[in-house]
C-alpha cells in the first residue's frame, strides 16, 4: 500500500530559474521517509534515535529526474516498500505533478522523479542488525509485490 503526501514547491526549493534545485529533492525524499515511519509505521525517528539509540541510515539512493517542478506547483510524492531484508528495506519513491489549481499551477500528472532507496537498521555500535520484530511486522503489512517498478 502506497504512502503519499502532497508537497507544495516553495521558493526555498528552487534555483534562480524557479525550478526545484535537484538536492532539494533529496531533502523531500528524506522527509517522506521520516513521515512514513511516523504516520504509517507508528515508529518515529525520535523513538529510534533518541529512545532506542539506533539509526536507519540510507546506504543506497538511485534517482531519475524525469521532468522539472516549478515554484508554486503541488507535487504528489508516494513511497512503497518493495523489499524487506534481514536488516535492510528498499523503498520506491515517485513524484507526480498534480492537476492545475485555480492559479494555473500544476500539470496532468507528469512523473517528476523516481527513486529507489535502501535503509539499514543500525545498532549503537554502528553495525547492521535485524529489524525489531514490531517494525518488521509493520513493514510486511506494507510490502508490495514490486509490480509497476519503472527503473530506468
């Protein structure tokens, strides 16, 4: 089951031409991941980092930029769990332009980006370790079959 959020493209996301400066997409992907843990898995980063003294670093990120996003547009980001390993998880991210609003911002659903991210559960000593059972079960609930995987 996809997790989604709409993100309005703001001035702070853009370069002088008014399009998203590509490193800002990495911040948006990280925000999607953090909010997915909070909203969908009910396992927020502050619990992981502050209470449990663990971490979930990104160890691999592959991204294809398909079309620009412009200042004022609304972009729909989705996240899918596509593979669950012993201590890692693979996530697929997509961003689509949203239909035009009253101000004329938006488009007809153009894919803006597609990304594949791998996270690893890391213990206090910095070693990969198995996911906690509670979190593993929540990931399994959201695991997709990998269909519609459009890697370029």
